[in-house]
C-alpha cells in the first residue's frame, strides 16, 4: 500500500481584485482620514489576490497523482469515465454498471491548466451514494492523450487510449493537407499511435491520391481509403480496431459516426449531411463517448472506441517553437547536418532540412506545415 502524506494544493481563484470603493474621495474631503486607522488597515496585497490553498491527504506515488486526494478503497469503486456532460459524468464500474456521477468539489477547484479535471476515458475512483449515483473522488494518472487548446486552457478530448483514427474527408468538406499534419503532430505530442482514414472515397478517383497515401505510409502511419456507402476499407478498419482503445477524431461532417455505424451497425449513431452553404459539417455528436465494440466472436479482442464531436478549429496545446521539429520524424536524419546546432530550419544558411526540401527528399507540403506550426499559425 502506498504511503499517505499531507500536501498543500493550489485551488482556482473564485474572485478577482475587489472593485474600487466608490465615493472615497468624498469621504476624504468631508472627514479626512485618521492616520492611525490607515496604518492599521494596510494589507500586504489586495484581498482579491489572496491565493487559495488547501491541505489534502494524498498517496505518495511520485507521479501526477500526488495532487489527488487519497481514497478509502474499502468504500470506493474503480471505474472508467464513459462520457462527460457538464458537471455530470457516466462511469462504468468493473461489475458492468453505469453510474451517474458528480465530481468532488475539491477536484473541480484544483488549479490546473485543464478545462475540466475529468475527461472521457479517465480511470477514476467513485464513492457510491443513494439512487445508484456516485461522486468521483480521485482521477488516476493518464496516458495516451488527445488534447487541443481551447480558450487559453487545455481541452483533454480523451485519455488512456492506444491509437487515434483521424478521419479525413476527400470531398465535402474538402481535404486540408496542413490540418492532417497538425493532427499527426497532436498524436505525437500525446504519445498515441495515429491512423489516417481518408473517407468518402466513393466521391473521388482514389488514383489521384495515391501519392498522398504513399507519403504518409513511408512515415510508418497506417493509411486507408474508406467509404461508409460502398463498404470500401471497412474490413481493414475493423481489423485496426480489434483489441485496441481508439479515438475517432476529425472535422465535422467527415463521417466519423457513419464509419462506426458501418463497423458495427447496432451502434445506431446519429449522422447528418454537410451544409450546402459553406461545405462544413453540422455538429451531430455533441460529446466524446467511450463505446465498447462487439465484433461477433472476437471476444476480448473486440476493442473500445471513442466517438468525438467534430472539430472546427484545432490548435495544439502548450507547444513551443523549439519542439515542433520533433513532431516531424522525417526531419531527424537531417537535423544533425545543419550548420547551427540550434537551427530552426526557417531562415538559416546551410540548413540541411531546407536543402533536403529543395532536393525533394522531404515533402514541400509537410515542410510548409512545419513552418505554420513553428510560427504559431492556427489556420
């Protein structure tokens, strides 16, 4: 059993600097200020800036769970978050039940960079309450993350997955090469294995896209054409999902839910058509949801998938320019050949990466995506 220790944790501030008192000049002109009272009421800092802290008992594990409260395992149950709806979560317990849970207040108020302390896929401990409901008491350390930046905070789309299937539409909406590279960088950042699924292949001549598939296949990324209408590639996609925990991600309207319905028709996920006005998808899936696949006699190899809401914008979270080259593995053989050890591969002379692009050893479109990420472009 891990040791317990008491630690001080930062909480989110629920107030800002108090508004300036009105009419103070009138009080001074009429009555003046008592010098002794002024000294007695001085503060080191304004009341609204007082930091919020709390002492909690935590388990000494040497990981990020150090900031999580310790739990009584005799009263709490382990579970997995299936979906998050505002302040409510649906948690699956080990005995097969689905419990509607709230989040313990001290967890909600912990000072973190995340938009929410709980995300779909989290492994948690819940304290059962009345009416088959519960309270999430603790969130276990995460791995395999898919995240993005959202209004200055980290939005964890899903946690604890093995791979991410990026569904890219070849038509309606149109293919965006730079978005593909940005999504692949997010998978590298979250230590999740990527799969590229070029969907709606029935609307195009796939021969025109063979060079694109070849480019990403050479990087070791599984790549396949699919169509929920004709069934193209559904068998390969089903094999890719077996025995894994997978998140489906991509723009609105690219066909994520349609593909999952093709893989397992019993799911019955809602789908909608792309807007005729702007060729953008209409939000059908409103929240990330963890779903167990049942592929006949596959047994435990059936796997889990997460269907996520469509993305309108995608910006990587907490990325600095110096890290960007690490998200482009094909750059690695050339980086050490650059003249300067801190070469940014943007403007320097005798840059081996730029030279490789000129010789067409490296993809010019991938290099353009690198420049966009390096310069902080969100387009």
